[in-house]
C-alpha cells in the first residue's frame, strides 16, 4: 500500500504542525500540572477546523478523508495528548454515531454545535461493573410515552462534567444481553443527571475522568440515537473509529518522545563524545524507529480502508494493540536515552510516558483486542462469559470488548 501523502495532506500536516508548535506545545505541561485544559484552548482547536474533519459540509465539516483526520490527531499528539484526545472525541465515536445512525433532526441540532466548539461531547459506556464486559451494563432506560427515564451509574467518562452532551449507552426495558443496549444523548443540566466524583489519574491529567449518575433522569424520546435490538452492533462499529483514532494519539505521543530524546542525545556528550556515537544508543534509535514505522503502517492502513470514520474491526484491533504497546516501549526508551534528565519534569518525556500508559487499557484493552484478532483468525466468536448457556447473548468477544 502506498501512503505517500498527497499535496493536500502535506499542507494539512504542515499547517497542523505550525499550529501545534505555536498554540499547544508551550502550554501542554501547564495543563498537565494544573489538571485542566481551558475552554478557550478547546475553542481554538475548533476554530482551527480540527473538529468534524470528515463530516459533510452541511454540518460544518470539512469532508476530509479519515486518514487526514488521523494525520491531524497524530501531529497534535506529538506535543499534547489531551488536545489530540479532544480532536478524537469531536471527529469519532459519539459524534460519528450521531452522523451515521442518528436522525436528521439530531444531526442538524448536534453536529454543527459540536464542530464549532459551542458544545462538547463525551461517550458514556463504562460502568463500575461493566468495563471489558460492556454487554453487562446496567444503566436502565425505560420508555414512558414521549420520555425515556434513565437510572444508573457510569464510570471513567472522559470530560465528565465539562462537556454539554454525553452519548449514554443504556439497557432498554430490562432486555438482557446485547439486544437490550441502545444509546441516548443526554444534555448537561437534565434534571436527575448529576456529575459524580473525579477519578485521579496517572496521565492525561488535563482531561477530567469521572462518574455520571442518573437518578430518574427524564429525557425526551427524540434524543434516542440508537435504539436497542441490533443497535449494539451499530454502536460498536462506530466506536471502532474512535479506537483507531486513539491509536493515532499513541503513535503521536511516541513520535514526539522519540524526536525530543533524539535531539537531546545528539547534543549530550559523555566520555568526550556525543552519546549518539555509542552503538548501544544507535541500536536503541533503530529499534524505536522500527517500532514507530510498523505502528504507523498499521494505523494508516486501517485509516485508508475506513468507510467514513468507520474502520475495519480486524485492522483496527491490529493497529490498536501494536501501537498502544509500542508507545509504552518507545516513550520508555526515550526516557532511558535521556538519563536522569528524562525523569525530570523539566522535560516532557515523563509526561509522555504517563500519557502513553493509558492506551492498553482505554478503548478496549489489548487483551480484548487480542481476543478479537484471534476470533477473526479462527473464524468464530470466542465466548468469554462464564454462563456459556447464555453465550449467544452474553460476553461474546465481538460484544464485550469496549472502552473509551
Ligand atoms: C484514561 C481512560 C479514559 C477512559 N475514557 C472512557 C470514556 O470516555 N468513556 C467510557 O465509557 N469509558 C472510558 N474508559 C474506560 C475503559 O474503556 C475501560 O477502562 C476499559 O474498557 C477496561 O475496562 P475496566 O477498566 O473495567 O477493566 P476490566 O474489564 O475490569 O479488566 C481488567 C483486566 O482484565 C482483563 N480482562 C477482562 N476480561 C478479559 C477476558 N475475557 N480475557 C482476558 N483478559 C480480560 C482486561 O484486559 C484488563 O487487563 C476510560 C479508561 C481510561 C483508563
């Protein structure tokens, strides 16, 4: 496959790089330290045209290819993973679900507001007792005339309390298994919808990870985005794009760490010579480049074959698994190459190591991705649920690997 960038893509990457170096890089450490990214910076990302990159123009989008959006995410992540995650959340996942499966009225109401940065959106899937086994989620949605009543508890929701919309995955009418799962769009301020506590994290600290609590929250029926029945399959297919975009964040973080550590190592002298003159360091550099390029190939290949922002399950799992583990290896090697300086908070490498750590967990853990890959290779579903009697409904790999 040929991944030579087109003229247009080169211009997009160059413009993104310029923006990231000027507007993002100087502030990324502060947002990590303060554990907050200001709304006016998020607005700058929207104003730069980074939200809704692949969306039709009629919703404010730029009609770019999925690979173009992935290139933007990667470039921004070289400097700041949380800015990159914001771009992911406003191109893939929840917004893409609305674009592909929502009603025209929902698309017109939500997408232009999200693309312009006026409103932000989260994805609410995970619960205290439903992580990898998302199909066990319990948040209950009951239809009552023109309303849907929601009761439940979500955990690990990125942007909880800071974003106007959340696409909430819920179980409808107490129907068990994947067939009961659909998704509704809930607005902040809905009576009965509260923001729970913040979860302190190792990395990506500028984004609030938190809990959502629904106690008899009543939302109008017309905000049902994906109904139950076959809905869960649609939700998972749309979520695949977000998983792929998360791989691009991991790739960008690793590339950023490599670039920074390489520049340092080429300046740093010990034993009267540059440390890049030592073969042990040269081998480290070579291994890091091999890892980065292999990951880049998998990410770009999955992005190139995506239809809209919906990517192939197998290609996405290959990219996600390899890239998330690669990012841990490469950021670790970058820190090692910088010696004690790599451990100092005066350089961005320690932040990059912390930020890179999340990708084997969030967006479907690497264990769940491996199960999906094996399931594809073996040509059959691999039941995970202990209650195999219910395995037609519960815990199939295809239905169980999830996350934000
Ligand atoms: C930084 C961050 C941001 C997140 N953002 C969001 C978000 O915005 N929205 C959202 O809904 N969720 C979000 N999540 C949640 C994320 O999707 C879950 O953490 C993820 O799906 C894993 O679920 P869990 O944490 O409950 O782990 P568990 O499911 O409890 O798994 C624990 C361990 O067991 C392994 N395991 C579980 N089942 C199996 C199996 N069958 N075979 C082999 N190994 C298995 C897992 O791989 C993992 O290593 C986020 C998480 C993090 C860390």
